[in-house]
């Protein structure tokens, strides 16, 4: 028996983020980050969805997610500008 298998690979560049960190805020998908004692919302564009993670597009705008941002995974009553 002859079996033909085709495997395709695709490459994604961006930030790998746990699905637990995703939030919807003002009808926009994003993440909350901690900067000092302040919480900020950063909108993201998801380019790939895995089982337990997403890959977000790496954008170069002023309000976009950056490499060393500290993403908040868990929490309640989170909002932009909240002091912690």
C-alpha cells in the first residue's frame, strides 16, 4: 500500500499569550498589563488561536503591547487606569 502524506507549516511572528489573560474591554479584545502600581488595557490583534494560547500581532503603535509588558493573567474588577 502506498500512502501519500502532505505536511504544511506556517510561521507566525508575534506575542504568545495565555488564553486566560485575554479580556474584552469596551468591545475590544486585549490584555491588562501592570506598569508600576497602575493597570492599563492594551488592545491586541489575534493572528493565531491555539488550545491554551493565542499569538498576537506585534504592532509598533504607542498603545500596543510591548515585549517586556507584565500581563495580568488573573483578576477581577480590572479596568484601565486602576491603581493597585
